[in-house]
């Protein structure tokens, strides 16, 4: 197990030991690591080049009563910072791992970040409902960890790809790497549940990268 993987596992265990893991979905590139480790995708080999771990909060009002992940992280020796622009919580370890929290933006969505019952300020983003609706629980070293179905993970990346700027190419490569392992029926089912604009973004991505 690499240093990155050990540090990843350490933080997952911190959340699990404090009954927080059930309230978040692992949505960043580390979900690809879990696809391999859990056996969700046979023969798949992730290509993780990031030290960032991203969690999507399932419900900003859970747990109830609230838990303070920020305080738990500080007690465990992590450095905790708040982004100067939007106040979002960043948890960092000595090896360079950076943990952030996201939440689905709904309605007018004027807030760029929201305080949550998990004791963190989460960045508010559109299209995260794709992942919220299409996730499953897997076993990771005896811990129950929620991840998006690989098909939802890929579709979400397709929908937001043109908004990703300097991460656009990295996400494109991740999609291409995952695509041969996806369940086509589940992919189509999830796509059918998207808005027309989101469906169009998926079609455009596929036409641009898989046609011809």
C-alpha cells in the first residue's frame, strides 16, 4: 500500500470510527481506487494522480445531533483551513493529502458554500444530484463506504467536462479509462434520468471522444 493509500485509509477510518461515513459519498478520483479495491470493476486499473479527496454530503442536516469533523480532524493531527474566497473547509495532512467536502446546489443556489451538520463548510455545486441518486455502499477493509456507480461517476464527469478548465483533460482521460468497464444498461438508465441539457452534454462528449 502506497503512502497516499495509507493516508486515504487513515481518514476513511476516522470518519468510520465516528459514524460519519454513512453521511458522505466518495466522489473524487479516489472512487476509482475503490472500484478496483472492492471488485466493482473486474480488471480495472485506476490511474490516480491526485492527493485530493472529495466527499459529497448526502444531507446537510445530517447527522442529527451534529458531529464536528473539523474538531475530530484537528485532534487526529490534521491541519484545517478555510478557503479565503468561499470559506469551504480544507483538511490537510503532513503528506500533502487535501480533503474537501461538496454539497448539491439546489434552487436559485446563490450560496457558493454551506455550513453543515458534519461540522464542515461544503462547496455548493450543480449536477451533484446525478451522484446522489446513483450511489451504492461497498466494503472497504471492513468499513461501509458509499461511492457512485461507475456509470454515474462517468456521466457526471461528461456533464461537467466543459466547465473543468485545467482539469478537463485529466477528467477526459479518466472517462476513457473507465468507459470499457461500464454496464451499458445502467449507463443508459442513468442517462435517461438526466435533464435534456445534461443529456446533450453527454451526447456531445461521446460524439467528440468516441465517434469515428
